[in-house]
């Protein structure tokens, strides 16, 4: 795991001192809210409907037990006893007092955490595959490159005041577990024709009111030239991107308006002048950072485990958990374990202070002191001995973190919505809870197979509804909350935007409507076919009829 160097430490401390003075001036009234806004956003502080919110960075989703315990402490002392994990693998605290923000940031700094670049028009927290370094299908651990990007982008003088925010995700396998094509830039680590580390580069993805799937701009940029190529992309956008309209300022709009070929030419023009020693990533530096992410001291174990196999046969509840929440590891005899933050009827992504402390204990005991935050708003213990998984599962059951629904229909991704967010049009949380409660039967969920439900409280799409297999979008209709449903979206290597199936529905109609669509899927699917495959084969019509036929009959 990466550790702060003297530059990180100095930067974070200087930022806290500066922001402490800014907070003091805001509290005293010497700064207006309009004057304070750009300053607080540079430090991860939002003003929501009822209170300020602090978004804490978790670079590439990796934490240790000391950091988890500090997050628990902050939740208990400065908030209401819980936090909320987001789709960018950050954690949000929704109720801290503004006057406490400097103290919170100071306490975070003690465990090498901060809130820099979690908000504002800058390069945001870089994300990656939650199973990075564990998955048996990846070329290499992508997190060292994420760390290189973090160091390069932090307070970058050319890119601190961009037209809008800018998001980067990195993977190292053909299977996309980080939704790279929904990002401003997505990077897939590959081996080029020379056998060297290189990157497929995708550009212009994003969601919001004008969603786009990223296009490939370069098939193989060598690792040593990665920063130069990213600088060229950002420079082209920084110079040509619109600043007159916040809704048209993202790089996706520029790429769509110019066309990918014209934008590629503009990037190549800048790239030609930037491929020099100053921006080249030194091999020695890559090796140094890779050392921080060296695999833990695994034991030499057989790939199978008698203790695991016996527990699967003896306990059907553990067997279900193993099917859904335990993932194959590249190291024989080990597994990665998903800790569900989606209990039946729960708030997706929420975790209590007590649960955070329990996770910290379990990470120390079972996972080499490492825990990951996932894009899906769950947590993962990445390196668990298969022999230990039955014991770990029992601990997770006691902690309320063992719901065996990873990648199933109740593993819902949802933004906080109108319960918290001043931008939202509708509530996400109650609708997600109602849907989770309605579909709680685990036998039914397993019959359905993998289905991703994504829910957003407004068109800004923080819940990624555009790329949900089933998407739910909250809209405002003359002051009332309604919800639009889409089907057929996907965030992975087959990324696609969902199709709107019909008119928006009242809140209490959403869960029954989704239930009818799922029942129709069971009626029309071919053997072995997933929900997404069925939608792509048949289109949206069967699901449109299932959703609206009953409503129209009643009307």
C-alpha cells in the first residue's frame, strides 16, 4: 500500500492550515457563501440541503485498518454515526459542522487521508478495479499507475481550474470492472507489440443530462508516454472546451461536437510537442512505486481447501454466500470476499461506525490489513485464505455485512438523492429500499442471475442510471417526484446506454413495475441467458409491456 512521502505530508498540512483560515472567515461572516464556495470545493466540502457534506478521498479504493478506524471515529464524533461510500470509492459524511471541518481534515491527515480533488473542476480521485492485484485475468496490478496519476494530477497547475470536473479510471484486464467507458478518460493496461506496458485510451465518456460512451482515441500508448498523452488530452480540452455553459463543458461534449477523429488530431498535435524527458515516466520511479504494491506474504497453499468445501456442503447459507460474494484469487488457496453494504431494505453504500471498526478488525485478522472500497458501493477484503472464509463469514453475519447479494438485483447502486442533495429532483433512498425489500427473496434473486439496478435522484446521474441493466431516474413533474425506467444499459466492456421504456411512474409504482419486468424476463429468456443478453436479443418491448400493461389496464 502506498505511503505518504514528505511532499504529500507537507501539501496536506499546508492545505489544512489554509482552509482552517478560510473556514474561520466564513463562520465569522467575513466571507460570503458565494466567496467561500470555490474554496470549500477545493477541500471536498459541499453544501447540501440540510448541512455541509465532506467527501473523503480513497485513492484507487485502497485502505488499511488504521484508516478505517479513523473513519469510524469521525463518523461517531463529528457526524451521526455512519458514512456513505460512493461510486468513486470515496466516503461521504453528511452531517459535520463547518466549524469542525479543519479538525476532521487534521485527523484524516494523521492516517494519510485527505479530501483534495474530491470536488471542483479538477482531476478527481482516480478509480480502478476493486480486485486489482487479486484477479487472475489481469496483466498486472494497475494501482501503481493509479498512484502515478494521483501524484501527477494533484494540484496540477495547468489543470486545477478546468472547464468542468475530469474523471479517470484504470483497469488491467479485458473484463471491465471499473466502468472505464463512462469516464472522461478510461485506461486499459495492455502489452504492446514490443511486449512493453502500454494503455488503450478511451476518451469522452460520461453520464449526466447528455450521456456518452467513451471512444478509443489510442490503441497502445506506451507507459513511459502516458503522462504526456494525458496532458495532451487535457490541454486540448482545456483550450477548446466550452466555459459558457456548465451543461456543455465536459470533454464528452467537445469530443462529440468535433468528432473523435478531429479530436484525435488535436491531441496528437499536442502530444508531439510533449513527448520529451520532462513528462516521461522514469522506469526507476515505476519500479519504486510498484514496490509499495508488492503482494503480501502469501502462504504456499493448494488451490482447493478442504475446510471451505466442507463448509459449503454443511451450511446452505454459507454455500450461498460463497456463490455470490467470494471471488477467485490469482494466488492459490486465497479468495477475495465482498462485504455487502446492501442489506434487505437498507440504504445502498451506508455503513455505521461500529461496522467500520469491525471491518478494520477483520482486515487485520484475515486480509493482511487491507480493505477496498468498490465502485458498486460495497467493501472487499482482497486477500483471504480459503480456509478462513467460513470463520470470516460468521463474523460478517454478526456485523450485518454478509448479505449474499453481490451482483444480484438487490445489490443496488444509488445516490443519496433528495434526502440530502440540493441538486436532486427526487428521493433515491426510499425507492431503493422499497425495491430491495420487495426482491429480498434470495432464491428468486439467484434465479434472476446477475442484474445491475442503478438509481439516480436527478439527471446528474451520480447513481449511474444510464448504464444500469435497469436504470431508475428521479424527475420532477410539476413539483411531484416521478421516476423514469430504462433497460439495457451496461457499464462494462460492452458498455451501452439504457433505453427509456415509457412514461415516468410515481414512487410507489417503481418497485412493482421493476418486479413485473423481472418476471417477464424469467418468462422470455433463453436457457443460460442473462437479463442483459435477453434485453439485447428482444429489445425493450417485452419489458415495456410488462411494466405498463397492468397500469394501463387499471387506468
